[in-house]
């Protein structure tokens, strides 16, 4: 996958994770009945109410909602062409959600021919109007430098706009800029602050990086116990680096009560996920056979739900899913 395709995949992922209809703007003193119906899963009712508001008030938010319903086939048959038409009408009336959605359609050729310059224009307009994910996606384009001229300063500006609005993806990305001094003056305290915000919002990579910062006291007061908590959160969500760090903490008893069985368990899971620490391999070889066997048994249910990409003591474990599923410790 080339750089452009990776950027587009990230952008489309953001669209799928953030439904267009999730951010309504309601006319003054008027309840948004259409959106309320949508939220309750009453899509036919949402469609009817949105159509009424379009016919009576020419309401752009209702146009955007109609686009969403057609795009996802909710209450009406899926029709990308009609979805694009409704998004276009709403975008022309200044609706930032419609601009963002139509930009994604234009970027990928959904609902009509692909038109990436128009997609960038729409994304830019959406970002100017405060669309949080739009600002983040536009920043990615400025970093990549193919659809728009590469501009690290503009990318940082857009990342900050999105991060300040609470987008954990942007908070994590901006934290890496401050950590490395890329496009901004190196500032480990600001990096830690942003990582903490993203980690508290549940961003898995940020949980790992914030845990590392806490463990080492980098840009923040050292707190090994808090680091262990974040590693545990990331580990339960399938982060192999988080699992390795958790295993190390169980092995050393730093920040958490030492537990060789749990150390083996999380090490084996991480190794099956492609993250291996030779020191933990040495630990396994030197530990009591009974403890190792118990750790292997505790790891087995998780690994059985994976498509392992690294070595595992269970080579015949069935591969039923593409990602590990959280299980209780």
C-alpha cells in the first residue's frame, strides 16, 4: 500500500467511525425530531421527518441526514448517487458535515467519478468551519504532500485545531510532533500532556506511549503504577507492544505486583501478535515449569482467537478472527 492509499484508508476509517449525522445543528427553538428518530434507530421515521423539513424549510442539516440514510441504506435502499446529491445540496448551503462526507465520496469515487481536487477543496472548507475530523484528515494530506503541497507547518496547525477540539487521533499525532521536534519546538511536557489526553480518551497507541512516559518520567512525574494501568488497558485491546510492556512489569514487579504466570501469559500473547522481547524469552526458560505451564494455559484462549503472526507454543491453535478479542485477566 503506497503513502496515498494509506492516507485515504485513514481518512475513510475516520468517516466510518464518525457518522455524518452524529453532529446535528438544530434550528433555534425547534427540536430536531429527524435526528432523534435516527438516534433511536427509527430510520423510516427519520427519513420522513427529514424530507418534511427539507420541503418546508429547505433545511441543510436534514439534507445531510438524508444523504447519510441513502449512503448507509438505513430506512431506504442504499443509493450512493442520491446520497451524493443530498450531500451536495447541503454542502452548497454551508453544512460542514455534508462537505466532509461529500469530500470522502469525491476522494474515492463513490456516488460518481472520483475528483480529488474537489475532495480537497471540500475538506478544506469543512475544516475552516470547524469540522474536527476534517481538520485531522487535511493535516494528513499536508504531511503526505501529494494531493496538496507538503507543508509541515500547515499540518501542525490543523492537527492542533483538531486536537484542541478533543480528537484523540490528532492529540496523539501532535504529541509525536512535540516528542520529536517535528514542525514544532521539541517539548516533552506538551507531548506528555497530549498523550495523556488521547490515552484517557481510549486511544490505544497513546495508552502505550503515555504509559512509557509515566514509567520513565518523561515530560511528566514518574508513576510506574499508573503506567501499568495504561499498559493493561492497551494490552486488553490487543496492543502487542502494550502486552510486552505489561509482561515486563509483571516479570520485574515494577509498578505492579510481580507475577511470573501473568508475565508468561502476556509475553506469549504479545509474541503471537508479532512483538517479542528476548529478555522475556530468557525469563520463561529460567522459570519453574509449573509457572510456565500455567502462563501458557492462560494465554491459550486469547491466542486461539488470533491469527498469530509470531511464534506461539500452540502452533495448531485455530485462527478464527483477524484480531485478538479482549478477555478477562
